[in-house]
């Protein structure tokens, strides 16, 4: 599964370059991380990682012969992507749906794309709202700065 594209992507007249995956602490083939190591690497709690697995957001986590979870570099990449989805405000149910669609296969590309496009539109709308909010804050900050300067002149 490719989680992060490493090629330029054209979006709404602006070309952005998707970031390459971060360097992993261990090379592929030697990438067996415990839940506590993944917790340290990602900032997610062990409880959250177990919950992600339970709800189907990470159903492919391997287990050792003693039943301990063993995460891979692929899992770290997926968790990085899930973190980005969380930052967008995507509901957990949509993230789980996206993960399910990936497991189904290539025939779900269109539905996955639609889900991500809808999320992107939501993010752009929130960004516009935040720009408006910044403008209001800047106006108020300027008002107080001008008022302070005026009172210092008196």
C-alpha cells in the first residue's frame, strides 16, 4: 500500500509536492516495533493504537509468537497518514471506511478519491473561515494598538 505519494501533485492551479515518507528508524526487514516503541515514535498512546486496531483502522498488525503486536515501517507510514487525516478533521468513521476500501482493492479507487476530495473541500472551507477569523483578530489587535498609542500621546 502506498500511503504517501512522492511525486508532484497538481491541485486547483497550485502545484504541491507531496512529502516523501519519513526515514524509518529501522530498515525494511528489520522493522518490528513494539507498541511502546510505536507510541514513542508517533506520540499516540498504546491505548489509541489498540483502539485503532479494534475498530479496523489498523487490522493488519502482525503478532509475535507470544501474541505481542509487532508494527512495521508500513504501519508507521499508515499511522502518519492517519495522523494527517485526523488533522483534517475527518471523522473516525470515514477513516475506517477509507481503510476498508483500501483492503477491498483497486476497484474502490473512485470512492476513495471522492472521500478524500470531500475532506479536502472541508479543509479548504475551514481555512477560509480561519482566514476571515484572522482578519477580525488583526482588526481588533490594530484597534487596541492604536488606542494604546493614542492614550500614550495624551
